[in-house]
C-alpha cells in the first residue's frame, strides 16, 4: 500500500527496479468497497490519507504491518 506513519498512509509508487522489504496482502474487496484508488484520486492517495478511511480488515493489516516493523504494505 505504501508508507505507514502515525494514522496516515501514503501510496508509494516505486520506480522500476526499486528494491525493498514489504509485507504483501492478498485481499478481495467484495462488492461494497468504498475505498478504491482511481485515476481521479491517486494524487490524494500519494499525498496521504487517514488509515481510519480503510475497510476494517485492511486497517488492521496496516496496524499489524507497523507492529511487525515494516514500512511498506
């Protein structure tokens, strides 16, 4: 997902060939997903958003990612 800071997350779009450590999540949003990144809001996601806006499952994964000491999800 991106860099994780105090309640704020940022979508990180790495340059080709960038390497780093991250946690991967396989997740199906279902039919009622209200948190989708689109071409209309990608700039907002890159600038940062409050993780409380995420679906509960993803919110909890972000918290677990932090607790594991990883910066990227």
